[in-house]
């Protein structure tokens, strides 16, 4: 089979490798679609621990497909069934895992990160992932491309659930990449009031308004833009970009009892952010982080997409065969378009 293999820093090759063998308690997924994530771009640009020419890794943690082969001891699934796969699974016995938070396990495993992932024609699903419910059955009406995007959508959903924002809250989303667009969709689903959008790239702000016309664009100074729209601040601010300056400035935009979500990580050389803690104190602000998603959140988001509640097709820029993987990766690395999807 063909697979996109990371061999080290800025080294990816499309290789012919054997189709994985499976055990009696495992399954084999025939991948139909796998989308490129910022994590894939960072792993390509920076390399990844222990990955080398002698120890390559197949990237890709956002993928969907069909069950091609199923072990004799696996129950609850059928060969040929349409599925998507939540990429993270834990040890199964620690306090986080038994509480349903397998994505926060200290011994976390992840497709495309610690083990071979979805930029390949086939992926082996180990017994541990099957037992924890990582394989999610899909309705026939959902496209494979949309199903591949359930993973980042469920990360977004996890973050907004942690905020506990009330319906009618005015929301500011900074960063209009694919994650920012998903935050718009989830905020609308959860009953947000006004949704303001901002990005240093003004073209991305205009793109967001074109795709979702009822958002309110802010170009230039954010505080001035909010006031020009008739509000002094917002109830919720989501930083959907790896920008330390945006995190630091976000406290200025908040109403009393406001809630901030710092979505995603920062580069290692910019991970220490200066913030005015007096604003946290006197405005009674809440700052929330988030990481990955639980299996229940992943499955709920798959249902929302199945039911047509979240239009993920809006953010798919293009599809590519595996032979054009480098082209797709280059577009993603240059932030051209939104989501780029490899199809098989």
C-alpha cells in the first residue's frame, strides 16, 4: 500500500509498504479520506522524537473509511462498515481513563503521532482503541471527507463545553483558519448572540463572512472594532490561533464575568505569555485551556455531522490523491485555503 511517511525534519516520502497484519482482537480500516492538520505541518517542519529514516512514521490523525478486515474476537462491528476513528487512546486503567477522559491519560497513544496513522491506504486499529470506543460507526449520508473532520470539530466542541457559555453570549473568535471556522459553527449551535471574527489576514476574515454571512468582521484594532459595532466587550473570547500576543491582548476585550478559551498550543519559544492579572481579578474572568476530546464528545460530533447540524463541507478547500501529498501539505503550511484532504 502507499503511505506518506515522515523520515525526519522536512522529510516525507510516499512509500510502498506492506498492508498491516491484524490480530484476532484488532481490525483493519481501509482509509477513504484523511485531512491535514497543523500538527502534521509542525511534525514535518520540526521533525518528531525518535522518527528517522530507520524508524519512519505514517502521519495523519484525522481519518475515516471502511472496515476492511475484522478479527474474530471483535464484537459490535461488521466488515464493510463505514467508520471514523478518534485518534487518542489511553492505558485504560488510570483515574483519567476510568473517568472517561482517555484523551488525558499520561500514557497516551495517538494515530499519526505515536503510531502509524491515516495517510495510508490501510490502518491497523489495536485492541485497546477498539475497547475504548475509538472506532465510531457512521451513517451512509455523511461523506468520508466530512467524517475525517470530525476529529478537529470534536476538539473545538470540547473547548466550548469547558467554557459553559450561556445562550445569547456575545463571542469573539480570533483566528479564521479551519479551527476558527469550526468555532463559529459550534458557537452558533450553542446559541451564541453576536459572533465577531478577527484575523491578521484580512482575506481570511472576508472568507469567513462569505461562508457564514451573519458573523461580524473586525479588521484592524479589535477593541475599536467592537465599540464601532456597539459593544464595549464580549462575554466569550476564543483564541483559535497560535498567537501569544492575541492571548495577552484578549483580556482587554472582555465583559465582566467573561470567559476566555486559549485553544491550541504555542511554539516552544513563545509559550510564556504576559497577562494583566488585575484584569482577571477585577473583571472576574475565567481563562480556560483545552486539549483533544473525549470519546463521547467525538461520537456526539459525528452525530451532529451525520444529522447535518454542522456543515463541515464549507471548510474543505480541496481533495488530493496520496501522490499529491506534498502539494496538499505545502498549501496547508502556507495557510492557503482551509482544510486539505487526502482521498483514496
